[in-house]
């Protein structure tokens, strides 16, 4: 790292020579010149969308229907280039990498709640609902080294004659839930509640 290289460099060593070279500490030949690390190009970026919608309706007195839908979508990437002006860049002829990732989350929930007071003795309440979630992710990475010039940066990976890196990945998971609750209240004192819930997820095998 830059800070460690600076601490171990020593004040008696020139940061850069008159001919544009970056000398290293002869006592630590594997430690790069900290000033040369300022020539490394490292750019990260992210585009993110967060959205949520809530709707509530009362079609008849005592019956409330609610709908909640939301999404979180994030696209991010990182591009790096270690030029030959750095120690490790010189040993590898320049190193360029590109990484990109897309993460998507979707949520939909719907519930219906009904409450009825029959008289001063009895009161009934019911809730039914369903919830669905989806998670998607995919990404790719690429890289190369041993370039003739630093001028390409990461914009021409094929120009490198070194070890090419090509990779990609992706996955998708889904969750579905059903739930209900029944309430019975007697004399505003005694409460009887019955609940049921069923959940399923695509990460489990069938019938599990």
C-alpha cells in the first residue's frame, strides 16, 4: 500500500530521478516506490436505484387492503491499471483489470385486514397476506498484462500478451410466503389467536 511504502522508503532516497525513474529502497527490493504508486489508475463507480410504493384501500368498512412493492438495483464496477512506472507493473509489463457487478432485489407484499365488533361481547379480526422476494446477481471480470505501452490503460485488454483473465458468474433466488392470522376477543379481556404461515425458497431442494 501507499502508506506502508512511504514509511519504509526512507528520506534519503529520491522520489523520482531526473530521467523519470522511480528508485526503490535497496534494503527492501520488493517494496515499490510510494511516489510511483500515484501513477496507478483506480476508478470505481456505482449506479443505484431505490424505489418503494405503498398503497392502502378500504373497499368496505373495516376491510383494509395494503400493497407494498419495492426494488433495489445496483450496478457497480471497478477499473484498475498498474503502469510500468510501478515496481509490480514493470515486472508484469503493466496490469489492467475490469470488474462489473449487477445486483437486483425485488419485493412485493399484499395484505388484507378485517376487523368487526359484533357487540360489546364479541370481536373478530382476520389478516391474510402474501409476500414474494427475488434476488438476482451477476458479474464479470477480465484482465491482462504485458502491454507494449501504458497508453492503452484498460481500454485494450487484447493488446496484452500476458495471462488473460476472463470470468463471469450469476445466480437467482426466490422466496414466497403465505400467512394468515385470526383473532377472537371476548369481553375485551380474553384473546384467542390462531396463525398459519408457509414459506418456500428456491435455495432448497424440491419438497424441502
